[in-house]
């Protein structure tokens, strides 16, 4: 009994030391690896996560599965504030956590073309991501994986493509642009694939919509979200809504036509109200405050700047349908009962205009 109790304490200690979990969601993440050219059965994985939590290196760890053997937990090698993101998000400070670990494989797997899948376990995604289940998803797992091909022949090596440093994307210019590949040290051919975020191995987040499809469903005539499969560049010239949008990309490397490895990024991009193109922002200096958000019954909007005279407010769903109208403003404030609305993501705007007030989630 004492041995069982000690094992439970050890497991609890390892679980509590992990930075991730239900209370600390991953804002963005990346996993990449390199092989040792002197022993290509030895792989070093580098995992980078954005959390809104600081941990000391001794207390900060994550669980890794190498594709063989038991799961292991790895301590962070560095934790630093991601300054550009933190400045944008105000009171929410984002910290970049880096974890580095090495593993030597016992053999080349007979299946899967000599490849292993490396994954990070027991992490969770942000709640209320706009393009997952219309903003209602809560408690989804955050899963990231990469594929490594090993070889017994000395001299076989692989270095992941060099990409810009991982950061949670911010839409605060006239165009959102996430730059792609910078260089490829091995000279391999690289192709990029845009994918849905995963919740476990090869299983996408339920009810996920690519940003382009989300905009079409919102009533957009076409999509301005563009992904370059040759470079990995992401450009969104006219975001259709504010919110938090999730997507993943995989960089696959090929040598002489043969797959040699991949790296994966799964991240969120933040589009602010003042950044959304094609709509009028009536509070350019101070954002409209919507609370509570998410909401179950009554919602209040405090309009902190000028607004059109004698204008009522309406609520629109993700399909562009008006589901509420005739909401009146009194002294820069409105109150509405939204309890009758189905769970989902909604936009509040002025009737008969593109004047945008804000987005809220009905639970």
C-alpha cells in the first residue's frame, strides 16, 4: 500500500509540475526536431509553447511521447516574455516556454517508412476560439505532433526548415501577414500543408472551420485568407470578423523524392475590432465593452465613444442572419436578453449599417 501511495504522489508531482493543463491553455505551439549526423538514430526535439503563465525552470515541464517506450516529462530550458504579444493583449502577459530533449531509438521501424511520431500530451486549447464550434468549444485538448525518419547509416541527417520565431499572431495592421520559411539548411524540398488543429493523433478539433470557410458562412462573397503551400506564408488581407482564429501548418521535407521529416505549428491569431476591414469602427480609440462574455442570459454593451444618432442595434449570427433587432441605446449603454439564442458566436452591430460593436459568445 505504501508503494502504491508513493507512486501516486510521484504521478501527482509530475502532473502538477506541467505548465499546461485545463487552467493554462496553449496560445500557440511548435514542434521540430534534428537528427545527430554521427548517430541518426538519436533525435533532438525542440518544443515551443506560448502560455499566459510564468514558471521557474525547475517547475515547468511537459509530457512527450517519442513514438516508442513510455511517456517522459521534459523540463523547460527557457521561459521569457513574448513582448509584442504581451503588449497587444494588455493585462494578459504571454510567456514563451522552450523545451529541448533527446532520445535514441532502438531500431528503425519496419512500418511507416522508418518513421516515428513524436507528440506532446496533456495540453489544452484556448476556450471560445471563433472558428471552432462557432466559438463554443470549451476544454478541447491541444495536441501537436511531428514525424521523424531515422536511419542506421552514419551521415544521414535532417535539420528542420528555419522559420520565423513562433509567436501568437496579432492582426493590428492593414493586413495580417505571417511570414513563412526563411531558409532550409539541408537544401531539401519543402512543402507546406494547412491543416485543422488536432485534439489527439490525426483527429481534428470538432466542428473546425478554416478561416476562409468561416468568412463565407458569415456572409462574405469570397475569402481573402491565403496560404502559400510553397513558402508557408499566411496572408489575410480582409478579416471578416474580430476574434481568435486557430489553424495549423505542417512543413514536410523531401530529399531525392523521399520523405525525411516534418515540423508542425498549431497557433491562434488575434484579430482586433479596429483591424477588421470593410466595416466601420465607431470606437477607434476605446473598444466597446461587452459583458459578461461568454453570456447565458443578459448582456450589456458600454459604447465608449461616438455612435450614430437614433440608431438601434441588431444581433447577427455566423451565417449573417439577423436574430435580434430593435435594441435601443440609452446614454451610451444598452442591455439585451439573449437567453433565447442558440449557443454560438454572434456579432452586435448598428441596424442598417456595417457599424460594428463587438462579438460575443452565447453559452
